[in-house]
C-alpha cells in the first residue's frame, strides 16, 4: 500500500501542473498601462503693449480755515445783547454786529469830552481876540519897535490851540470807545463757538468766541521727493495754480468730490519726513454762493488726487495680476507656455506698476489666478469669465 501511494504522488503533481498550464494559456495578456496625458491649463490674459502713463499723485490732509480768529472786545464792559448770528455754527457777514456792551459809561465819557472840546475852542477864540487887541494897543501907543511874542500873546495862543487839539483827540477817542461797544465781524465767516453770555463783564483781553472765514478753505498736503519730479508746483505768486481733486476720507464713497487748486508751497522740507507741503485751496467750501450737494466742513479729513506728468513708452501692470511681490506670469505667444518674470517698477501706485524693461511687447500677461503655474507649462488663452470693468474711474460730480 505504501508503495502504491509513493507511485501516485508524482502522477498527481504532474497532472496538477498540466492543468495549471492549460488554464494560464487560455488567458489573454493585458495591454501595458498608458501614461495619462497632462491637461492644458486655461488662462485669461492681455497683450503687453507700450503706452504713455499719466502719473496720479495721492496725498491726504485735513480741511482748515484760511482765517481763524479769537474774537475779543477792545473796551471793558458788560454784555447786554448777543446777536443770533453769534451762536455756534451760525454764519455772519462782514460788518455784522455780533455782540453789544453796555454803552452808558462811554456815552457819559463822550459827552464830557465834547464839553471839554467846546471849552477849549471858546478859550482859543478869546485868546485870538486878546492877541488882536494887544497888537492894536501897541500901535495906538506909538511904539516904533516891533511887538514881542509876549505882547502878541503868542504863548497863550499856542497853549489854547494845543488844548483844542488835545480835547479833539479826547473826544475822538471817546467816540471810538462808544463805537467799540458793538463788536463787529471782521470778515464773512462762521462761529466755531461762543464763550460768553448775557450780563457777563468782559475786558479787552477776554475771548468772546472763536470764528473763522468761509470765503475759502485750505488743505495742507505732503508730497515726497519721488513725487515732486512728476509735477511742476507754483513757487511764485504769478505761477498758475494746479487743479486737485479732493475726496472724503471718512468713508469709501467717491460719488462726492470737491475741486480745488494748489496755490502755493511751503518754503522748507519737513525735517523728519523730508516731504514738501503744498497748500490746496477750495473756494466757497460751504456752498454759500453756489448750492452744493455736500459742504466741505472744517476739520474734515480728505484724500487728494493730483495729476502729474506722463511717463512715456512704458508697460502698465495691474497690481491684481501679481503672482508674488514684483513677479508676474507671462505667456510666450509662439510656444504658448508659461514663464515667471520678475519686474522692477519705476513707479507704482495702489492700482498699477509701471515698468520700462524686462518685458517683451506682444507677450501675454496672465490676469487670473492659477492654482499651479510651473515654468514651461502649456496653456490655452480663453476669454475672461467676467467682462473687465472700465479702467478709468468716471469723474465724480463736484460738490463745490
């Protein structure tokens, strides 16, 4: 039995191998796996062309009045009347009576001065009569020598004339003090605040309130040395002013603007920032002469935009197309492949970078964001999904 088993084992192994071979021979060989092809990246792009770029200088400042005055009386007295125009925020015209002091003491002083003037004039008339009579008496007595000054009463006449002049000056001074009991507006303006009330006694040094002029307002703007090369500023009184557009800096609403002009520059650079300050003027900031949509208030922060010179024959790169700081993506129009390019701008602002070198006219600038952008990758240029908005901002409607 054992011998039979030893003979069957090799036969079973051979039969199993034969069956396995037949099974494998029936299966068809699999085709080798193909390497997947890389998809072509779709990009949005614009053609690079040289152009002339208008530099826009931007600055900011705070609106200040041209004239600002601490109103004080020129005489002492008690406040008996306050005009409605002398309230905080009220407008007034030049020469308006803003406040009145009690004139009683000044009326009495004026009357007394007038009486002293009358007495002095009467004394002068009497002295002139005495001098004339003295000359007649001298001639009647038959003196051949000329009369002396004492005989002609010239010292007395000189004193009488001096008394008249002194009394006249005293009377004029009393009249001026009486007029000064009415505090007049020195110019057309507006009241910032009032500091006195009815019945309050004030002296010539007491501050009655703060006022400022409304004929025009000024804004102090700073320009760096880099910006000064792109604008010609008025340095002399005869130089023409430069237009400037002022925008409200309290919010991002640019629908309201004010047109002004740079009329002068300060004579020195700021020691810390090395910037030059220029003065922009806005006429009729409150719209008193011409109705405006929104007044330009004193103390309001504003942004300023000033048109500078043109930079000729340059490439203008929008900031939103930057891949990283000073790096953009280009498309070779011949091979339709991507290329990373570092740029060195000669001018930059919040919207654009201006470049003269490092770029080739006719290449394409990638304008959309790409998840992956290796150098040399094949691309296909497609129309933008969102139609581009107008590059130039429409002029805002001026408010003043």
